[in-house]
C-alpha cells in the first residue's frame, strides 16, 4: 500500500511528537514507530530539561556551562539560540499539559534541580519521571489532532531517494521522497510518500553491550540517513552515563544525575571518595570526567562497581524527590536511605548524528532531523546534562517554522515510486546469524570503542565491524526483512561510523579518549568529524 501525506515523521519521542503537533496545523502527518507509540528514549528520561528559570540564573551562565562541557566543538550561535529560546518552549509544554514539579515553598515556581556540569539549579523535572510525564501530555495532545495518524509496530527500512528511483546521480543534490516501512505484524512493506520527512528516531545505545537505552535504540535514523547519502558527524562522541545501577537483575536502570545534584557522593567499595582527584566539582563534574574517573578506578581496584552514597539525606526527601529510583532500588534489596547504590558507567547518549543546520535541515533536500538522531552543534564533544530534551523542543519548533514557509511553494514529486521489491528473497531458517552478529557487534564496541580507546583497539574493531557488515549485507539481500534483521543492519552501520570517526580524530577531547593521543589538539582538531556514504566508501 502507498500512503500520501504532507509530512512523514519517523519516531515518537519528544522531538517527533512536538514537531507533529505543530505540523498538523500545516497539513497531514503520518507518524511511524516500530513499537508502541510511547516507547522512546524520551519516556526513559529521569532528570529533566535544563532551562534558565531562576532570578539568580542567567542565559550567559547556561551558555557558558554548555560551551565548557562541549570541549570547544559546540557551535556558539546554536548554543545561544537553544538556551535563549528554551523558556518559551517550556511555557508551550506547560500549555500542552506537562506538569513539572513545583516548589514546595513557592507553588507558582518550578522546583529546579542541579546536575553535573551546571553552575546553577536550572533543571525542570517531574520528580524523577520527567520523560514519562512529557510523553503522557504530548500523546494526549496528539489524540485530538485529526491530521495526525500514528502507525505503531511499523519500522522504516530505508529512505526513498529520487536518484534511486531515476537510476541516476542528481546534479543539484538528491531529494528524499519518503520511506519504505515494514508492518511488523502484517509482514508487509508499505510505501510512505511525503513532501517532507522528519527523522526523530533517537539514539543508538544498543550498539553497546551495556546501555541505559531501551531496546528500540538501534540508530535506525543515522543508518538510514547515511545509506541515503546524508552527511554524518561526530559519531566518536558517545556519552557514557556514570551511574547505571549495578545489579544482575536490573536491566540498564539509570540512577539519575539529579541524585548527584542533590548531594550524592561517589565512593569506592571501601568507602573512600575519589572524584576530588579528577575535578574541582568532585561528584558534580561533567559526565565525561566522571565516567572516565570511574573506569580508571575500577581498572585500578579490580572492583565491579563504585557506589553513589546519598544516605546522609532524609528518607522522606529521597522517597519524594526520587520515587521511581527509590522504589526500583528497593525491589533489588537496596534501601537508598541506608545503603550506598552500586553503580557503573553505561552507554547513554549519542552526541553526533545526522548533520543539520539551524532549521533542522539535513544535507538532503526535503529531509529533516531532530533530537538525538541529529548533530546540531549544541553538544560538541560532550552533552551537558538535561540539554537533550531542550534541544529537541527548540529544533522541532525551528523546523516547523521553516516548513511553514517551504510548504507554501512545495509540490509533491510526481515520479512513480515502485513498490517494495524483495528480489527473490526467502524466509530465513538461520536466525542464529542475526543473534550471533548482534552479540558480537555489541561486545566488540564495548571492549574496543568504549570509554578509553587506543589505535590498536580501534583497528581491531574496524576489521571485525567491516567483516560483520559484509556478512549482514549478504544476509539482507538473500532473506525477507524482519525487524530483528533491520535493527541488526542498522547497529552494524552505526558501529562502522563510530569507529570511522574515532579513527579520524587523533587527539583526546570530551567523550573521545585515546591512549595514543591523550591531549587535546586545537591546532588540527578543533573541528567536527564529518563523513558521508560516498566519502567512507572511497576510503575503504
């Protein structure tokens, strides 16, 4: 079946939802999500949104914190408009029904948290379930929009490019016409055609063995955009959250950075503190510093974890401020009012992605990207805590404003799009190939392209990831597509891009630390690591 809409939005996190709500005022919107509509990284976000709200805080403080954290690679113009446009976007979320936690002493004011790298309290939150509250409100808002249709359990396979349809290279740059999408339950591939396409697919945490991300985070948007020919940047900057709960039965449960913001202290298993050796902000240091410090201490001690100690605070405060963390830890026999929390670093956020301009436009005509899938210039070499949801709502609005102008003159391409052709593919009876390669990629990336890297480790990773990509490509051509196969294909591409960018950068900066180049080199590397499909093919 072929669907025609003005806008196709792939992904239903805060970026896709907030854009779709606005785009519905311009035309028809199809939203594609590969699981249930509320399954997203947004829904997992505990901390909140960093926005200047307090009279003691200033835009310049937030701008400076972001630039400092970004390690010299943040685009100052982008940082400035994201920070200064933030309060207006927050008011919009409140108008849409998002209920942020209010101050206990001044109910007309928001309760503001503080997280690592921030010089002031400026993190709006809904207790420690901020993402879930935002998703709830936005889905309620969308439910009343007649121009929006959500396709659940549908996974995008690839973007449909004009050059591919015509069988020729575009002289003036390629154009995106839509996407081929698999109906997972119906096992049919549909054609989604739109005047404009918005990628809001989130990050790629499942590229790594240990991650705070949900199972859906398989870098689908980055991989599709790369295969379509879009520019990709800064994939080497993978943020590892310092404090993921360490317990055999706890699957990637995040201990919010807000716990450190409220006074949580990082300690070794023997009770000794250690962050004072690494940063003047101690346990409130930026994430890259803390994750690297924990990794270093674990390698020195041979311990499996460090602890986050917040037992000096009152039980009533902890259960009220962090109800989700409090209850979840109790499930595993950890009373955070009495017991230090065992934690380890885990892959958390992709600071690179599909290159976009200040309006969310990619290097491909009619293709936009917003949220974690994009590389906007805000985060640079390291994301400041709670800047991601802020980035999503600001860029969703900017993309909407741009499209309000473009749509007036836009005409849909009349080129017939052929239906999906499986080219003789058959049902696979070797699913072990998918599960084996999935596991091998994630272990390879964790062991060789983790918090601390080296040229030798990266070279080993490239050999293995290239071999796996070739094997997956062959498998993809021969067998009928399934969700598992598509996700495997995407994490393999993302892993290849991460390794390629990491090998390009001959220095250590932000989230990228290479033992062979331990210092920052502003002479040659004060720039983004940009690549594309054609460029990488030429190099390999």
